[in-house]
C-alpha cells in the first residue's frame, strides 16, 4: 500500500480511501512492525472482513516486537506517540515516518506536538483525536495518498464538525501530489509529502514565521 521505490504509477497507489469507502470493511494500516503484529492478530480474530494494508518500505524499519503469542492491539485504538500542547499532527502508515523525520526541525521551533498514529482507519479512534484537538486547538494531517477526496479530507470534516469551537486555525492537510507517480527518484520524492511541506504546515497553523 502506497509508493514503494521507483515502481512508477503501476505500483504506487495508496488504497486507504478506496477501501475505507466500502461499508462493512474494517481497514488497518500499521506504521511499524510492533503494531503490525498486534493489529494482525486482532484482525484475524475479528469476525468482520478486515483489509490489512502494509507499506513495503516499512519492512526495513526495525523496532522491538513482543514475543508473546497473545500480544494484541485492539482495532480502533490509535497511538499517541508524543504529547504536546501546541498542535495535533495526525498520520498513518508511512506518513508517520515522514512526520517523525520532520520533528527535529519542528522541535527547533519550540513547538511541542501531539503526534497521533491512527493505526486503524475503520474503526477510527475519534475519542483520542477530538480530545487532542480540544487541547491543542490546531491540526495538521499528513497522508501519502492523493488529496482529492482522500481519507484526510474526511478526517478534516470529522474534526471541524466535532471540534469547530476549539479550532484556532484552519486544518492543514499535506497529501501526495495529484499526478501519476513518476518513476524518476527525484520526481517521486517531490510527488510525496516532504519534510519542508510538513514544517511549513506546522508554521502555518501555529502562526510561526
């Protein structure tokens, strides 16, 4: 799921919004191996049909994975990676790595953020999202998929309809560019969310120059 490395327009699609559009399907998108183990076991044991989306480039990322057979992560529970009071940054799957890569620059601005890894797209952990937004009052959403009619667009709607009175800035969404994925490495990097775009979005919602 999502753009791998130089596989062009034929093998770079993000299917998050496609599958989450279908009634009755549960959709899971882990950002690391630990979550993948716990979520996969929960998905197999769930009586409903579950679409389990893995990003190929995350296979090389190393993290400690619990050895116990019954290690489970419930579907519908997001992960609050870091806590802050200045804004909420939301992502899933590969976009979490992009957010974490941008955090040193964001921290240098003196900005502390709640970073939410959704992990589960359907069902969605709306309670965690709304409680974070009501605390920070600002939101940046990062997704690899195309921005037009994307899951991030739906997430923006949910946040503004449930947290409108708490927002001190517009919701800013960083998405993949509306182009077929290029084969060339330099163009592929430009077609996906960049560190500069994430930092610029954070500056925009926090009114940093």
